[in-house]
C-alpha cells in the first residue's frame, strides 16, 4: 500500500513539473523575433534595449 502511494505521488509530481515546463516553453517559442514574453500581460511585447 505504501509503495502504491509513493508511486502515485511520484507520478503526480512529475506530471505537474512537465505541465509547468511545457507551458513556459510554449510561451517563449511563440514570440516572434524582436519580442519577448511578458508575464504581466501574458503576451509577447516588443523588446526594449537600453
């Protein structure tokens, strides 16, 4: 029973980590050249170099 519980927990944690990482990669890959992902607006914005 403990073994089953530990396996379930491991699968849940790995699935959550995969979803979090894949979401971040989608955001950065979807921005066109010259733009960057803005977490506040949840969209690509023009990159500003100072």
